[in-house]
């Protein structure tokens, strides 16, 4: 039942480029989807930050960051990303894609991610080139 409800939510709001970038990693390198998402998420959060309004304030607070109501937009956005990074580190998620992705595959990965059905749900418009830059930043 939980998976069904989650699927309904995903279908209604879209998932964005975190999932779009994770899908080809699973297809090409057999990277588990959850691991790929967790590696990519903080970097894409930084990329998307300017298009998220005050949502990161609530993410930071939900992640246990105190004092978000007194933070500037830049401060709570950084706090949210930092909290997500810390959680990933605490549970043993790799910090980057260095051990997974080959530079020569980035163009294919980027084109695949751009064509992915989840991309239109991203809060910020993107391009193949920007996705390639995000992948490279994770190497």
C-alpha cells in the first residue's frame, strides 16, 4: 500500500533530475537506484536552490537544523543541503560518483537523463550541458 501511495504522489508532482540522473546510472553501471539518488541529491539541491522558494527552510527544520526561522534564505538553503549530506555520510553513502562513472560515458548519461520522464518535474529548467556539468562535479 505504501508503494502505491508513493507512486501516486510521484505521478502527480514529478521527481526531477535527481531521479533522471540516477536512472541511467542503474542502467549502465547497475548502481542501486536509492544509492544513486542519495549521491546525487545534495548536488542537485544546490543546483535547484534558487528555484525552490522557502521549501529548503522546511527541509532543514525537518532534518533537525535549529533556528531556521532566523536564517536568511541562503543560510537555510545551505543548512538543508548540509543536513542531507550529513545524513548520507552517516549511513555510509559514497560522497561522489568517482568509483562509478567513467568520463567517456557522461555525454550518454546526460542525454539519457535529459530524455528521462522525471526531468520535467524538476523545479529549475535544465539542459543536457547542465546535467553533464552536474555529473562532472560528482566525479
